[in-house]
């Protein structure tokens, strides 16, 4: 394929004087680009008068240096030619400095152009018209030795860009298109000693028209629609031979886990005009390998190292990678070097893991995952990046640690497929990932009927295929990646599917490919094995136990009971006083911080259920208090139902993705923890449900079930169930002893609570306790239930919820007497600049009343939450005389130099704060 100069857009051609040649590589293929240019631009140092960062690029073979940042400016404010803008020394006066991965708006926010976009309606006030024209990105880099070959590696452009280097256009927007495509431009003949400039004229983004990224109904979209450059632009250096596409395929003996076979592949490309003989050598884990290859001028060859030719690639007792909770996460290294006449020309390095993933359809047609031969219930959350796509490795790692703290094992990335470091972190922490394309925009515009997203043009098909090729090559060696979903709400048609599958096959994709996240089929892959039946808005806890709609059967790719009201601390950070007043008073009011969707624009369903079940709130604090209880029970029930039904012989549950894990903005919508990483009822309901060994109550059958997520069976257990009226009077108590629970998600039914208990009417409490053979409590769970049940109107189920015609009566909980809880806390230093605060809570009441859902919040000297924090347990319920000791782990620096304290509150416990002084050594 030849990309010719004639159609270069908005390019002044009158001053062209000489021809150069550059190269464009996509998915490992090298494309020749014929170019013309004007007089050679002057050499010089950093751009005069502008904030353009300067990146020093080394000469070592295999060096891949990311540009340190850019200066950006609206094309509406720049009248200079592209040739001038992309020339070293151009005075970028008044331009905005941005980081190496930055949308336009992210850069303007960092530059202080707009106020806090997370507060009130500030985001809405940013003028969207400013982002309907192209924006320039301009960066400088220095090269000391221009004799080396130099390549510009471009990816992550939203939505498309013309690219210029040192005054020469090297690529047009019709090729540098799509957020996921990857392009290598050979700019060797343009680069000179000293300062060099690369400039991008980035086109506006519209996810309905471009194969990029959009926000669907998750949150209020940014006014710039994330236009910009959101992945590193790399300057690669090398010799005459380039080493590309290096990767490892693994084959694990899943019966014994005692052996594995590795196959190493790469492409070797001669970029010189002379024939060469190159030697490719290195190591794959413990195995040393080497091979010589002869290349004609500009020839590319694939090389492979197989166990048949290199027996050392057969590993005995390999270190197998496991998801967190199932084993360790060891990684191996692949290191290759291509040498010519003994001189290194290029290198390749990355990590890989040895593991096996299978996800066949079960007898019911549901996708059922096995990792290294062991069955696994996928317990996941929908992942959201920052709304402005700002990359923060520490924040991402915090969220992945929260994922594990919640007892989840997977995150689903519907579009917004994060940078390389995300998957490195997921590999290291053992968090499984389900990446895939997104719904409701251009990605599915060809197959989604009348829904949002334009139909594809002929130009879109290669962009989609290149996107698939680039993502497959990038993700294939990450053991955390266990599938790719090539469709979301809809499956691709035959042409699109074939393009995707061809790209995946060419990349040696090792994992299951899923045609859709919904119950759709594609022509080649067939059934998806997943369902997308909702709900997405409020339903009562007992909803999840029905094996229909979104209930606990099969693999539900996105579902939850909808809204999540954050803590008071977060609400006051994100909403104005008048907005907070409306929040608790008016269920029908439009809520800007919920969703731009008309369906999810208010909190009516949630608020009506809150009022109907718990009683009308008396103020903001009471509203948040009741919402916390409602979210705890809703999220707990969702995960508990799927865990209970996982081992069923008939129509088992195989996976559930809570929609969502988090929000990239300040939100009232779809999250287990909020934008500031604060935690409330949803968080601790999920954490409780996903304990490794867990006792739980079944809303449908009243059975008390023990679920064992550990690999080994649990034996000698005792389950106890006690029923109480809200004043603490015990009305029922019984135990079952000698319980054995099989591992790997197995369960045992301990006993069943009677349908009627004398003296129990309206709201009541159920306390479950699981003890081991030594009498130690290993799981504890408290429910608030009602003799009046929630009644679901299944026949009128809509796509996003099932109506409730009458509510459970939990208003009796408001009559609970105040329960006094004492608290003592101390703090000790930990490793890696962390600290641990230990707090002991005790119900000191002299009567019978339990303290329901007591929350401990770590706060600094100003009373603000210290975040992130991971508690051993929280939102605990204590009967008189009972005590519990909790620990909180956090970064010492997040105290801001103050001493920690612990703020105690609860459903019927007065709020107070106790110091957590440093423990004497």
C-alpha cells in the first residue's frame, strides 16, 4: 500500500522543493510514505517563548523514549502554517503545557483555566464550542546521534490527527485515526542532531462518529469529548534491523500443572537498502534461545522459537500465575536482541505469565470460566477511568487494591482500555480483566439498529481491524487478560467479526473471544454465553435470587440495583448546599451528578423505595443514613445470590459484573466506591458478601448457606442463626454443627429459618455466626428483614428494572434505641511509609439493643477522611457486651502531617471521634 501525497489535507503545496521517504507501520506491516517538503528547518534549542517540553532521546538500540509532554493550542487561535508550527524554534507563546498523555481539557484543567469540574455544575459551564475545531499538540525532542534509525510510535489519538515532523507532514488524519490504532513512522531522514519537533493537528472527537471512546450513560461527558493524545508517543531508536511483535505463547498442562511449553515469536525487519544477516537471541524465562536470519533489503521475516527446535522451552515445574486468592502471581521475562555483525541493532523486552484460561458454554449456554483447570465464579465490577482520561498510576493501583479488598477477582473494561501500566498492575496484583469494545456509539453503529452510533463507511473497517490488531498485540502476554469482548450490547456482523478474528488470529491471541456482552450471537463464534438483562436501577434484595431476568443464573455482564449515594463527606465535596437540599427532599428532581440519560436522570425509583421501606427522610443526614442501609443490603444480596447459585447443578450462576465498580466523576450512580475512594454501604455490603468463607441468608428460601471460595474444603464448622426484634429481644435461636463445605465455590445448607416466628412482626434482625472447630468466629452476617415482603411485578419488567408493587416494612428500625459504643484506637507505623490504626469497638449498653451497622472512618486533624484506606472489616453490628477489633491500613502521607483519629457512627449510634495516638514502642 502506498499513501500518496496528493490528498494531504489542508496542506500548502506551493513551496515544496525536495522529496523524502518515511514509513508507516500498522500491526507489524511497513507502509511507504512519499513526502515532499520545503527548505530544511533551522536547527536550534528549545522553542523560544513557549512552554514546549524537551525530551532527550538516547541512541542505544531498542530505546523507546516517551515524549515528556506537549504544548497545545486551539487551531482557532493559531494562524501559522503547519510547517512553521512543526519547526524547531517555533515560538509557542500563550500555548498550554500538557503532559505526555493528555486530553485537551485535562491540560486546560491542569493549567487552571477552569474551576473544579467535579463540583456542582462546573463541568456544564465549560464551553463545548471551544472543542469543535482541531487543536495543535507540539513537542520537542533532542537527538545526539542522527545516524541511528528513528521511528515515531503513535497511538492513543482521539479522534484523529495529521502528523508533522520538522516541517514535513508524515501522516494524515485518515490514517492516524482511532483511539486504539498504533502507527510507526520511520522519520530517520527527517531527524537531525539537536532539537527536533513533532506536531499533531488533532481532530475533534465525536464517539457517535469516530471509533474512539465515549461515556454512554455513565456520567456527564467532558465538553471536549476527550479529544487529545491519551497514550505515550514514543521515539524509537535502532540500527538497520528492527525487532517487532515479540511475544510468547504458553501451553500449560492443566491436569498436573507440572509442565509448560513456551513458543517465542517475533518479526525481524531490514530497514536498510542492503541485505543483512541478523542474529536474534535472548531468553524466555530460564530458556536461552538464538537464531540467525537473512534478510533482503526492506524485507520482513517472522521468526519462531518452538519447543521442537529448542527443548529448553519445555519447562518442568513452571511457576504458574493465578488470580488473587487462588495462588501467587509470578511473572517471567522475555528479552531479545537483534544483532548485525555482532552489533546490537534492536531489543525487545516484556513480561509474561504462564496460565491457562478456558471459558466454554455450559449445558445452559452460559459462559463458565476455568483458570488453570479450576472453576472460577467471575465476580467483577465495571471499570471506569478518570473522566478526563488522566493517567495516575498510584490512583489506579489504589482502585485495584480496593477491587481485591471487596473480594472481587475481575474488572470489565467496556472500551476505555487502559494504558500498558494498568495491565502490568493487574498482572502483579492478580486482578483479572475483561476488555472489549463499547456499546451505544460508532463501535456498534453498523449493527445496533436505530440506537446511537452512525453506520460505518468503508474507511471505518480498516480502523476497526487495526484497533483490534493493536490491542491484541498489546494485551496477549498479560496473564490478567482472560478474554476480549468484540461486541457489547450487540454482536458484530459477519464482515466486522471476520476482520476482528483475523486480527486476533494473526496476533496469536490466546484467550476466549466473546462475541457480545449480551445474549447475542455472531456468525462465526456463535452464542456469547452472556446476558445483559439488567437491572440498572433499584430492585429489592430478593430480586437476585430468582433464576430469571438479571437474577443469579448464567453470566450477567453488567447489572446492579442502580444509584449509590456517597458518604456525607463526599456529597459536601461534590454538591452545593441547594443541591444537597434538593437531593433528600425531591425524588423527582433531575440530578446532574447521576447520568445524562433521561432514563437515569433522577433518583425517583431509588428514593421511592427508600421512603416506602425505611420511611421518609427527616434531613440530609437521615437520607444518607437510610441510603447506606439500602445500598448495603442491595449489593450484598446481588453477590450472595450469585455465589450461592454458582455450584447449582441446574442453571448455575457463572459470573456477575456489578455495574459499576467506580466512577470517573463525582457521581450518584453505579459505583461501589466514589471518586474520592470513600466507602459506604455498597462497599461494605460487597466486601461482606465476598468473604472467602461466608455464611449467608437466602431471601427466597430462608435457608442459611455457607459458601467456600477457598480451594480446600472447610470442615468442622458450626452455623448459628438468631432472630431479634428491633429492641434486641431474641425470638429464635438454633445451630447446626459438623458442617463440611467443599472448596472452589462449593456450598452447604446449614439450616432453614421458619417462615413464621412467634412474636416477630414487621422489621426484625437476623444474626448469623459461623465458627470453626475451636469455637472461633470465622464469619458473621447481620440482616434486617420484614415479615412484609417486597413484591416484584415480573410481568412488567423493563430493560433496566422490574417494578416493585409493594415494599417491605423496615420502618421499625427507626424505633431502635440508641446503642452506646465505646471506641479505643492506636496507630503503629508500617512498611513502605504506611500506617495501621487499630480500633476496638464495644457495645456498652446495659439493655438488649444492638448497635446496627457501626461505621469507623479514619479522619485527619481537620476531620476529613483519610483516603484511600483498607479496613479489615467495617459497618459491623454489635449486641450488648460484644466487641470487635478492626484495623485500617493507609499511607502515612495522606494524614497531611496531622495525627489520625477515628470517627464512629452508626444506624442507632451517636457520632463521636476518638484519637488514634501512636502506640508506644
